[in-house]
């Protein structure tokens, strides 16, 4: 059984009229028990959402910011809900 950790997820907004590469993205802060603690408004692109992750990490303090390189902290998902990173 793997240990669950708190994480920040990046998800595309479900807009069927736009191709996945042009969809806005939002962030979701998820606790280690799987509950969503917070979510952002939409960012215009995935790259801007990634910059938002940096801001969230800084805002949540040195403990989170020091783990920014840990692959378990930030998860990215594609339009179908599959984890990409």
C-alpha cells in the first residue's frame, strides 16, 4: 500500500469546443486523505498554471516550497483525466 501525500494537481477545464492544448487549466490542492482543500480559478494556459503552482508553493511556506522538486507534490492531468506528470 502506497503512502498518500498532499499534492497540487493541474487539470484542464472541460470545454468540448476547444482542443485540449487551448483549454484553460486550474489548480487543485488535495490533502493526503484525498479531500480537495482549495481550487483556483482558470489560468489561460498550462504554463501559466505551472507558474501558479510556484506561487502556491511559496504561499504555503518553506515546507511545501522545499518539496517542489519532489515528483509527488505536483500532478498534471490531460483532458481525459489521465495523469501526465
